C-alpha cells in the first residue's frame, strides 16, 4: 500500500544551507519552508502566524497569486486590464506592476510616444493583429473614399489579400526598395490617387526596412496615408509613429510572448495628415469587442515586456554572431546586418535593439535540412515567443 508522502524534515545541515536566489521582483517570490523556518528562528515571523497573507494589506495568498498570474481572474478586472494594455502601448506604463498598482498610478503618468497631442485615446484594441489591419483599411476607405492602396515590401500574406480583395485593389511592391519608391513616385506624378501605403518595419523574412523618411515626404505631397506594421520592430526598439498615420501591431507576438492569447492594436498619429477624418470615423464605428478574459491574459503577459525585449535583443544578436561566423551559412538576415540598416537606425530608439527575429540561408540544402532537424527548439509558423521558436 502506498503511504502518503511526508514533508521533508529540516535538519541542521539544511538550516545552514545558503538561501536560494529567486527570479523576478522580490514581492512576487514565494517563500520556501526553509526560508520561513529560518525567519522564525530569527524572530522575524512569530510562530503560528499565517503564511497565507502577502504584503502589508494581508491579501489572501491564493487570491494574490491568481490576480498576479491571471489564471482565473474575475472578469470585472477586464476593463482595468484593457486600460493597462493601452497605456503600455502608449508608452505610459513601463514598470512590472499588477492591476491594482496600475490603477493607482493612472492619473500621474503621461504618454511617451514622442508626438505632440498623443494620448491613450489614440490607442485601439482588437481581437487579433489581422483584425487591426483589416479594420484600419476599412476605416480609411470610409474616411477618404475607396481608392487603390499600396503594399510596400514583402508582407504577411493576409495583409496583401485584404488590400487586394476589399476595395479597388492595390499596387504591390514586393522588394520595398528605393527603385520601387521611384516607380511609385512616377505613378503619383501621373495623377494616380492612392488611399494608403501599408508596410512592415522591418519586413519578414528578410528583415529589410523601408525608407520611411522618403515615403513620408511622398505621402505628404500626394496625399495618401501610411500604415506601418511594427509587430517585428516593436515600439521599444523603433520609433515610427512620426512617419505613420496609423500604426498596427499583432499583440499576439512579442507583446504577449506566452503564446496563449491573441490580440491586436492600432495607434493613431494625432499629427497625421488625416487624423481628424480617421478619428471621426473611429468615434462612429469602433466597437470594443476584445474579449475580457483575453485582455486579462494579455495584460498579465505583457507586464515584463520591457525587460523581456532587452533580453531578446541581446540573445538574437548573439545567435547572429555565431551563425555569421560559420562557413556553412551563406547569409544571415537581421536588421543590424541588412543593407537597409541605415533606414532602421534612423528610427531606432536610444536604447533600442534590432529585435528577436532573424532568418538565414545555407550554401547547401542538405546542411539546411540537417540543421533544421537537429535544432532542439520548438518549431512553428509564428514569431515573438518568450522561448526560441524555429
């Protein structure tokens, strides 16, 4: 017969064991039985006191864990979670705080996206990244009338299909090169009108960055909007809002990182050429249908976004260095080593890196197959996870 497991006994040797170094903020670390026994022997915790309270407010430990890590949170917290996500995207919330702390500091922290007049009222949430792109396209057509769009650079395929199938179609520049801008300028000079230019910064999978400065000048002159997908670059690494009328992003990717929830966002530039028309349409049409429980998980996942991005930048650069040193690798595609690096650096934030996405080619197809099969990481058609994904 199996006997129930007995709790480990504390011995003199174990009592003298150095304390373990925990990870994460101090207030979220769980005290071990050894830690508490040592504290009791030192008189820091009275014998018999409850170990279920956490912090000075005496919050129940189980409730605290649930509210911190978001497995079964009350849906009433959904509105606060959405507010925290929007503030985090707006640049106003960079600390690793729980929802209670977030609400307390709501009125004392401003937005920091570097554009005059910007606020969290210019941040909108959607159920997915593609939803944000589709609805931005739809909003622009309603605001400005139906015209052809421009897909600049090699995009995520669904973006191209949205532009092709909804509305009058699009002009597709797959390379997103300076020569493509020259050709676009000729189209504009001929009198052709466009609704908007959609691009990624940087693109996937070649991690090329378009010349946003030149595109912005062209957009101002010939009156079309610019929509930038910053999912891969993310706003901690690149500052592209001044060049865009609308920024879209898939929060499903690196903003969340945990691969257990979806979300998307769009951000309006209050200094944009068509801001008033877009804002008026958003006020009339926008419906917040982002599921409350998704918002709760997304908010929880994104609390360490700032520190996580710093690690991702460092690790990706280190991997690139190893791959570039290999004689088997033909090319490594990464913004830092791209011929379009100057365009990326023109938008890079003071502490920004080059992101966590890279791709490569081998001289030999057989070497590529061996490498892929032997690589002991998760493999899947996505990006932006907080674990290595091939």
